């Protein structure tokens, strides 16, 4: 018999990476918050791979940390191995990636939720969701009825989840958990624009059955960098990863059994991730490739379970065993968990505002894979923003919206709510037109003041941040004011590094601007250099070397923000605007952009349409 249990300011459905950040942000901003999860033992689960970060994803984690989120701190606390990717390229694409102890990470996040003030965490399956008189109601499987002013949907891949392995198909969430079937029905009944997406996870094997002598060892970096700018934990490498490769035999086994893949037989309707395809998809799409990399990644220190990253598949279990055993080092691999594809419900993100609140459902927010994205980091970033905005709604504050020029989080959300997605959205550095500004190394400079203003960054941490910025400024001025006299020693250093010798003395900053020189090389001619943290020198060197490019991007940002300031009244009738093309009017009516900048990025809206819109807004103001 149904009974009423309790009312909260904010209810979060799901305790994956999006739900965790949403619940913590809302509670830390002073709102009474509840987070509901189907299984308390799988909070912050990592079903796809045991890692956090990676190209562009590392940027997101550091931005989450700079705003006061939890993911970076938790990753540092449960780290197994850390590497900075893309060091052979420019600083815009340097990205931190870490192997994580997945069980310890889950336990850590569960405890953070359990001990957070204003937050209650419960194991309960939500089976119904509806709104009456400005209040949302959530019904559990055990017939308890909860209410909330705001609800955040962070259902991950659980919503109407279905597993596929060859001809076998059954309703399930990831890693054998219950799916959220009845909630999927309730959400569709609400009228949200839903679609089906697909993702997958690779096999897990027993370490003792592998032959590592046939693989390439991949060690962590010698100098480690924390995800969290607060650097609360000293991190160290505890494991090695390994790399092996598929071959022609692997390829033949997969191609010979392609008709048994539910992806190719038409059983799976959901659209899969473009940038993280299954092994059968890679074999078909990149048929000219002789081999594909497979990363051998440990799940944790107290388990022998190993992920075969890069071998995601929905082929039958016997075929999976055959192609795994064709790979060097995996000939005798004992499969502990079979790879699978999972199909799930998610929403069309064009139905969302930039605050991640639904356009037509007041107080209802979406976050993470529910919004059509993929990846733990993308989910956590959206969860943080949804949690902040739900709290702001409760507290009567303005929506918190990050723009494209200030963060990858802003780019991610703007892409989702303005352009939509036809397959699971993955963040990439190439998606940002301002990536030299949005580096992972300066995320604290870009976003810590914002996190402090929101109330998510402590005064102690903010003062430490201000001290770091002061040191950077002082060191920059020192370079500008330090003279390097002409000498044989100086010219010998310059010539040895293939840069032209001096004809007269100069300021130290002029030498630092040269591409082939850096702090380490210039040490012999810089005797007054102070002892400073490595990251201070890094920030100064980047700002000096890329100054011209950075200034150019700031000029582009200034123009973009000029359009962002031109707000569009929500009641605007686009069909009545003379000169606006029919396609543009339809797209603008559907998406309802907040400002002209967002309108200009909508697919199907041309520069001419933007000009017409600007003229209309100018007339309306007079």
C-alpha cells in the first residue's frame, strides 16, 4: 500500500558519475537532497573501463575540480597509474589519464555521499515520476512516495536497459544489475522526447592466465600530476599496464561470424558511440588496418581481474573466446566476464535549456548519459551543472550557465542543447574553437573564482589559488625585467639548441619566447631564478610562448560574447519575423535559444538569419 515518506528540495535519480556530482553540488549549496540508486554497492561504477581522464576528458575532470566537484579528488585518492597524454604536441591537447581502482573508487564515493551534510542516499528503485501543483512525486518499487521541488534524472544506461550477447538478449542494467524498466515507461508517459542509444563493455580476464612477455609494458609517468588542484593526496604509480594487438586471425574470426553480431543482424536498434566502437565495428569500418591496439588494464590492487580495453563486443560468447585467444599474450586467457552491448533510453538534449532544465518541464533536469552523452567525465560535468542549477532554482538565484569560451564543460553542454546528437556524444579537444585558452593546466585560473563565488570552493583553497596566481604574475614580471648580457656562454647555449645567437643583450622573456628554449635550458643564464612550484613555471612559459595566439583567441571570444549578451525573449514568435527563412524559424522555435550567440550555432540557422534576428531584436528594443 502506497505511503508518503518525505519531501526534499532536490531528488537525484541515479548514483553514477552524473548523479554523484549533482547530489553533492545541490547538498553543498544548502538544499535538502536525496539520491536514489538501484544498488548502493555500485555507486560510481565504472563498467566500460577502469580509468578517468584521457584526451579532452582530462580537461573536464580538472574543470570539475576547479569548480568544486569531487571527481578529481576521488581519482587522485584511488589512483593506480597516471600518464599525461599528447606530450609530443602543444599544451592545448595535453590531457591527464589515470587508471583507477574501480572498487575503491566506488567505496570512496559512497562514503562521500553518506557523510555529506544535507544529503540522504537510499537504495530504492524509482518506478514512477509525475508532477502535481509544482511538486514532483517519485514512487519506489516498495510503494514509498517521495516528493521534491526539483528532480535530476541521471539514469546512465539503466533506463529500459537491454543486454545483447550474440543471439541472447535480456533486460538488464550494466554489470548484471537490474534495469530501470518501469521508470523508462513513466518517463515516456511524461512526454519527453526519448530515443535509444547503445554502448558496450569489453571482456574481463584473469591476470594469472595472461602471458605478459608477449606484450608491451606501459609504465606510468615519472613525474606525476594530480587531477585536483588542491592536491590533497600524494599520488604514485602502483601498477603497469600493457599493450597487445589484434592480427589477421582475429580479423578473420570476427568477419566469419559477423552474421551472429546483433549489431549487424539488426537486433540492436540503438545508435552506438562513433568514437569508441566495438571490435567488430572497428574491423568493418577500418578494414584496411592490419591490427588494432588492445590495452591490458587492471581493475584494482586486490583483484586479478583485467579489462581488455579495445575489445568491446556484442558477438556470442564462443566467438569472443576464439578471437581473444588469437591475440598475443591472451592465448590462454580465462574470461571472467563476457563482453556485451547495452541498449538504453536517453532523451533528445534539444529539449533542454543550457541550465540542463527541461524547456517544458519546470524543475526537471537531465544529466549524463540520459542526455545523450558518453563517458564518465562528460556525465560528471553535466551532473555538477545540473546540481548547481537545481539548487539555484530552489534558492531563487539566476541559472548558472558556462559559455563555450570559458570551459570545455560549457562547450559540451552548448553542443548538446544547441546542436543535439545522433549518437552518444564524446568530448574532444577539436570540438572547441578556443582550445588554446581552454587548456587542462589553467582550469583553476579559468574556473576557481567561479567555484568560490558559487560557494563550492572553500576560502582556504581560494586563498591558496590567489597565492599561486600572484606567484605567476611576479615570475612573469621577473622575466620582463631580468637582463641577459651578451656573452660567449649565452650564445653557446643558443647555438647548441639551434637558435640564433645574440648580437646584443636582451631581456630574459625574449629568450623564453623562442620555441626551442625553456626554463631548463636557460637555467645557466638565469642565476636569480626563485624556487617556485613547477606549475608556476609551466603557466609562465606557456603564456610567454603562445602569447600572440592566445591574444588572437581572446579577440574571437570578445566577439562571441558580444552576441551572447544579446538575449532573446523566451516568448519570441520566430514565424512572425519578416525575412527569417522557414527552416531557421522552425529550428529556433524548437530549440528556443537563450541568446543570439546560441542561435548562431544552431544547425540550419545561417549568418543571414542571424542578421535578420539582430534587426528584429533592435526594433523590439526601441
